[in-house]
C-alpha cells in the first residue's frame, strides 16, 4: 500500500447547521458556516466564525454553478469488517459502544452513510472461513451447508445499529474468496474459480444477499471479488481475470441476481487505479455489461485520474471508490490528511464517484485483530482493548469534512477553480438546498479564497496546509 501523501493543506467550508457534537450555533440567513482542519492538526473539524455573503467583489478563486449537476451521492464511510465489529462489540462497554456508534453514524455525529461488508473472511478476520466450508476433498454444489452464522455474531448486530442510527446507510458487500472447494487451490488461500463452480458461486453470492435481507440488512451493491488481480499468500483471496469476470457475470451471476434480487447493484473490478483496462475489458462484453451498474476502485496503486476515462467510455455506469486504508507507514497528520482530502474526498468525487469508502472502521491498539496481510493498517478509530479508550484518527477527520455535511442524495455541482493551489468540490443537498463546498489549499502560502455563487460571494483566508468546509443555504436555482 503506497499512499504517498502530499504535503498540503485542506480547508472544508461546510454550509449546513452543525450538530451538538461539533458545538454548532445558529447562523443568519446570509451567513456561511466554516469548519476548519489545520495542517498541524491543532484544529480538527473545528467550527470557525461565520462569514457574510455579499455582492460580488474581487476575483473569484472558486466559481460555483449549482444549475450544472453531475452524479448524485450515495455517501461516505468505512468498512465494518469482522475486526471492526469485534472491537466495537467486545472492547467497549455498552454505554461507550452506543456513544461511539452515535458519533459515527447519527446526523449529530459524523453521519456516515455508506459501508462495506466482507462476504466471509478477509485479512481482518480472526479466523479463515467462508459461508459454505466443506471438509477437505468434499464439495457442496447444492450449498446445503450454507450459513451466515459467523456474521450473526458481531457484524450483523453492528450494522443493524448503524442502520437504526442512519436509515439512509447504504451497505455494499464483497467476497475475498469463494469457498475453497470451488477453487483450483482447494483452499481459501490463492487459486482461481473452477469453471464447473460458476453456478454454485453465483448461487452463493445471491443466497448471501437474500440471507442478509432477512436479517434486516439490505445489500445495496455487490462486487464478485475483492481485488481480483491480486492473489495474497497469507489470507483469503482469489484471482479472477477480466475474461472470467465477464463470463461469470454474463452467464451466471448477472441473470440470477437480476431474477432473485433486482434491487442489488452489481459492480465490477473493486481494485486499484493502475489497471483501468481490466474493467474496460469486462464492459466491452455487451451482455456482461448489461448486468453491471458501475465500477469500484481502490487507492493502493495508480492515480485517481484513472476513474475519469473509464467513466467517459461508459457514462451509463456509476463510479464508486470502495477501499483505501490509512496506516503507520503514513503517520504524519497533515501529509496524510491532505492526501486523503485531495485524492478521495475531492479527486474521487470529481472523478464521478457516488460513494467513498475507507477500509476498517475500527481496529485495536495492535492494528487488529487480523490474519496475515497488513500489520500496521489504521482504522478510522482505534479502540484500546485494555482500557476502552477511543482515538479518532486522521481518517476520521478526513471523512467528516464530507460525510457530516454532504447528505445521501446530494448532487455534485459545477465548481471551477482559478488557482492551481486550491482544490475544491461542491454539492447541493436534497431537501434544504444547502451547499457544501470542500476546499483544500495545496500550496505553501496562505491564499485568500473568494467564492462566488448566484450573484453573491464570500472570502476566506485559507492557510497553507489547512482544509475548510463551507456550508450555506441557497434558493432553488432556475433551470438554464
């Protein structure tokens, strides 16, 4: 995992009422609310004095036109892995657990509205397992052993609580491996899917979606394999080349999912920015493409700019950013925070992403529990298994600059910047019409950011290495 953080600053100016967890105050109708994170971390999602909107004056660094709209937003969040659910449920007292879940998922907290589950074990599980394991040498093509009992222990109760706190939460899911008996390796580790197991694996994934729905957890979107170009040696994984994915989707999973769970979207790829030709190869098959709703991306190789050309080639397909992990390889607050804001919160959404997900929602003080794989990954929060103390990490504040102020169903709107130092993205929220502008100063000097929208403007001195979210209310625009 190479995040290569940049030394920059991010200012997120959020135009919305703040919740009590962030010491919100009322604002006059013509005012703009400002929430700031500084490069040194001295201020983190901290409320600043309101700004007043005035008639346009001075050169606009950021021009906003809410009449020009792009994708709608599903949400921002992080994966509820086995490890995350375990530490939340076992390393916190009931009161502390409730408080943390409210802080993460309620509208008065971070308001996370997107999450990801693993279908069976990942590297962040305490044991290797699938939902249909068989003894060595045996198979189960009729899935008589199928059971999601493992998920019922910690994951499902955690997701149910998140859904109670945020009914707008969208849940996606990805397998790290098919059951071992379906694979050429005969194991959850390494191997490819056997052609004669295609029908059983399609049935396995659809049964998972149905079983979760019965448990009160609707699966919004499904990928058929996490990181299908990677074959890890120490934890579950499975190589699924583009031609295999296309055939499997076209002839098995696509038709069965459409027949049994038509509301669940199917996303292809779920892997890094450096291989855009992989999803393009799947989408080049018209019959497979007909069942694919979008493409999912990870951050560990390549550049966020890869999302745009794939979307341009297939504008009818959605884009989702589904995994990026922080870790102790990038411990500096400012560098890492700004990399996350510039590449994921701003870059990915400007690259058409409807949702943005980090990896583990929560881990313990030893970066686990985990099996193989990453030994120094960092969760959005760290829960000390000895004391129950909760640490809100860099990733918490990066997510919060978007998740707390950009509601599910918001539209990305036109944002043009006249300065190469200022990176920005803006959204119009449904219902109340509030705008949320997230701006990042990627330069080395303080910049006066002048924002112009609908005949009014405001200005803010954004320090180098600072990130601000601006939020204000605008009347409904007239169509062009």
